[in-house]
């Protein structure tokens, strides 16, 4: 999903892969330079490694995503139901809107490294706002306090 143009380079930017569960909680995200089979497979393997094999995956009509899931199924023998519908994929798109709202006014990034770091911070804050980071009762509950506690 391209979110704007890389003004310094004069080319379309990188692709932000995102996975969201049915409750709208962010499972994982990955910023890659290309939208190809290798990038999609890397993302799916990373998400599956962190959260286990899902029963169903809803994706867009991208051939790279389809090929990546099929190759993971062939290699692991996992039985994953793959659904391709723009209406079912709407949960991901709506969750992605919060990230776009912050990134769009930035007018691009100077480097891929800085884009990756900033988007990771934006995604982390978005997850905190959604209440995905559970803290102990002794810790402060504000979003800013939770974010600062990650650094220490």
C-alpha cells in the first residue's frame, strides 16, 4: 500500500504491509522497498512466527500476497483459508487510515531507514491508543507514559 511519494528520489515510496485481526488489533507491520513475493512471504512468516498460524487470511487482490501464502502453505503444510475481497479487507484499510493521516503531511522521508523508524513509532503509538499494550497496575496508564516506558 503506497502512502505518498518520496519527494527526494522522485519515485513512489515503499510498501507498508499490515496485519490486523478481526477485532481491529494490529498484529504486525513491515515496511519494504518492493511489493513482491519475497517481501510478502517475509511479512507473513514474521506475523505467523509471532502469533501462530491463522485459520483465515483476508488479503487484497495482489498476486504477490497470494503466491506468498500458497508457498507458505506448501512448505509448512498449514491449512489457511485465503479470502480475497475488498470488502472484507476494509478492516485493514480503516486501521491504516490513522497511519496515513500522520505520514501524509510529512511529504516523504529522506531515507528508507528514517521512514522505517518513524513508521514503527507511529504504529507503536497507534497500538497504545487502541489499548493493545497492557501495563501493570503500578504503571501510569496514559499513552505518553506507556510510550516512554518502552524506552526504559
